[in-house]
C-alpha cells in the first residue's frame, strides 16, 4: 500500500506528503530526519488515505496541495480543525 497523509504541527500548519511506510515516515518527521519538516515539529497525523499504487498516492498528494484539494481537506477535517484552533 501507498499512503497520502496530512500532518499538523504545533502552529497548526499542515504538511501533505506520500509514502509507502506511513509509520516510518511519521517517525522520521518527528525525529527531525526529514529535511523540509525538521524545524517545524512536533507533528500529529490528522489524515491519511491508502492507495494501491505509488502513482495514485502521488497524484492524490498533488491534488491535496492544490487550491481545490486544500478546500476539500478543510471541509473534510472541519470538526477536527475547529477543535484544534
């Protein structure tokens, strides 16, 4: 399986990525082994989707980073995001 995921840091900033090992990748983000996110943690995993192919997961990641994708996530996570600030 391949995963598209969304993390939220302490400043409520969202980070979207994709991987074939979600637990390992999440731990890399929180242990500062990811170059882009190492100065922004700690993170909470707030959303993920499972895909059968890497191509699908990367395509979904790209969509969730777009304007329409961000609106989708905002609507999908509305209750959670209102609880976290």
